[in-house]
């Protein structure tokens, strides 16, 4: 569960990115965080990743109070989250297999376990035949699938996706969304940050809308919002 209580973030320049927001996301939910540029979406994600500290308020993720978390525990906390970015962030000099395996190697997973779990994860994302390929040999949609496999390889309870379809065409965007939906159906809580109204309406999931740092909507089954 993710619990956000009376959360505010003011930057040094004085701009208020978030203003007293309250959000609860239950275990196993699929939720969109939506809003135009400057609405506070990216700030919220960075706070969830504990890349920055809130000015006030509280964030609790899976019973862990981020405000009370010792600095030394932060890397371990982040490893419990799966994170997918718009720009994929793959290691260009490593193959598909090696990119996914890397997330396990850095935490000391035994090689025999890696040899079992990586092929299984590549099957899940539909890339078994591409395991020897390098990122520059893949389409944008395939690269994002690798990024998703890497994010999931350590079985996180929560997957955070920051504009995961921002660099993809319409067909690949929906394929990635359906893959995230399948992952959610396996029990992973999925939180997708997006500004794409079309994707949100087609998916028909819960939508939390931010506007100028304030929660302006929280709707089940999709939402419409005005870009103008």
C-alpha cells in the first residue's frame, strides 16, 4: 500500500510543486497519475523514489515511512521498487539478457538463479528470441519491454512507470500498457505517470489527476481531462 498524507513540496526558488495532497493506493491496484506538464507528477514520483524530501507531509510505502528511513537504507528500499522510464535507460554495451541480469547481479543473486529467472522474465515480455540482441538492434517498443523485464526481475511489490510510452507510437504504446496490465494481474501494484489522455481512456483504470500541485480528480474507470 502507498499512503500519501498532507504532502507538500516547495522548491528553493519558492515554487510549490505539490500542495497538501492525499492519496491512497491499495495493494494490487493499477493507477494512473495524470496531468499536464508542471502539474507535479514528476515531483511526486521523485518523492516516492526518495530522490528528494518533502517540505511537509508523510509517505508510507509497504509499511515503510520514508520520512523516518535512515539514509543507509534508501538503496535497499529502491531495490524493492520496479521503475520504468520514458527513455528506457538500458546499458548500450550489454545484450538484452545482460541488461536484465544486471539488476540481479548488483544485489548478489547467484548465477544459477539468474540463469533460471532471466529467460522466464524475457518470455513474459515476449523477447525470448532477442536475448542476444543489443539495445540499438531493437525497436523502441522492444527496448521498453527490456526495461520492464529489468524492473520486474527482482519481484517488486510496486512498479512505478514514468511516461513509459512517451517515446513510442500508438500501437507500441498500447502493447506496453497491456503488458503492464498483465503484470498487474499477477499481483504487482502498478502506478503509471502519464499525460496521455488517449491511453487513460482506453485502459479504463483509476485515474488521479494533478493540476498545479493539487489533486483535482480521483476517478475509477478512467477520466477525461482538458489539455487546454
